[in-house]
C-alpha cells in the first residue's frame, strides 16, 4: 500500500513523463495546479491569477539601495555579502513629479 507521500511522488513522476492528471494543491483560498505544461494558480472564484515574469532576480544574500535626492533610483543584488558578486541591478526612473515611471533590470 502506498501512502499519501508515495502517491504524490508517483503522481509527480507520471506528470514529468508527460502522463497523469494535474496535481491540485490547496493554498488557502487559491488553488495551485501543477501540470507538464507548467503551474497555474487560481483564486477562490476559479479565475487564473497572473504570474508576472521577466524581472526575476537570481539568488542573493545582500541588497544595496541608491538614491537621488529622496527617490530610490537603484537596487543592487549580490551574493557573498556587500563585497560579493553583483547578480542583478534595478534602475528606477521617475517623472518630474517624483512618480515612479519605470524599472529596468540589468
């Protein structure tokens, strides 16, 4: 007899091989479904919750912030502490009224 964890492992194996049904996971008022095509999260009304990608920041253990006047204009992410290796930076731009208008990752 396979227990719940064993069945979950078998379901994951089947899913990764391209067979099997989505695996539902209860996360409060939302549902997470894992399929061979990816992950979908739905709210408690069954509507998909958008997943934004593109500004993914690599693993890091240090963040430094830079300012121009009172505006945050840069964020630097590093591994290895303050003297470590920079893994990503964000440049924040503002309009003349100090409203944030864009964030660019480099």
